[in-house]
C-alpha cells in the first residue's frame, strides 16, 4: 500500500524547489526536535527505520499540511507512546492538550514561530 | 554469505506492495536495472522498521535504471540503493 511519502513520479506537485537553502533550522524548536530524535535513536529507544515508518504513517492530509520538522515531532510523539516512555495522556498534558495522541495533531501546538 | 549479484548484473526489482515501510519506492517496482556495485551489508529496513530485532542483514546494491524504464521518458539514469530482497536476476 502506497503511503503519502511515496510520491515519486506523481504529477501535480509542480516543479521541485531547488532553492539553495543553507539554513538547517528556521526556529529553535526545529533544532530541538532534531537533537531529540538523534538522542532517542542513539539511546536505542527506537531505530531510524521505525522513525521513518512513523513519519510515513501520518494521515495524508496532516502530512501534506505539516512542515518537515512538524512531521518529525509527530513521529517522535507516536514512538514515545508506542515504546512506553510516556503515555498519550502525559504527552497531551505537557503539550497543553492541543497535540493529541497517536495520529493526532499535525503539528499540534508546536507550530513554527 | 556470498553476494547474490556482481557489478554489471542485470536485475529486476520485485513487485511487492507491503503495508509496512519499504525502501523500494513505488515508481521502481518491477523495473529492470543494472547493478553498479555492492555497498555493504545492512539490516533489511523493511523489517527493522517494524520494531523487530530479527531483520536479515543483506547486501545493499547501487542499481542504475534508465529514466525511460521508470518514467517512460528521459535520457538520464537514476541510481537507487536497494536491498538484495528487492532484486531478482533478469534473464540475459
């Protein structure tokens, strides 16, 4: 079953944006999401393939609406709950109730500034 | 375990459609290509993505496809890194 990430060769997305964007992060929270994911993989909480899987299984409408690091943050939340590090309720409480658990909230309350 | 394919081997990708993560993209399924070189052995991502610890460790190959084979047009080549499980020998 094709997932929303697997769009190679699909028409309608327009030309590829080849702008040379040298800034790796556009907000501090993006750098924190990057570092958090690196630490969780390094500590063996999950592997990089599980992370990719979690990104790919975002609901398509959320996936397309989310930014790159919003997708990463979604995957981290899904995996932290799946691996039993935190419960969905704990996460939701810490995120101010806007995020939701598995499959919820494209970027939650963590949208860019 | 010996590599199944050598540089220059003609291969065809499998035509699977799994519900789980796969490193074989949809546009490259059932397509003919040529092995450029082996790139080293790695756990099969399709299995390790499921959180399983029993992913087979396989050779990963750089495989070149003609753009025309993938897209029906274009004169360039496209190189993909593909696990051995996703490749079958193509008769010559």
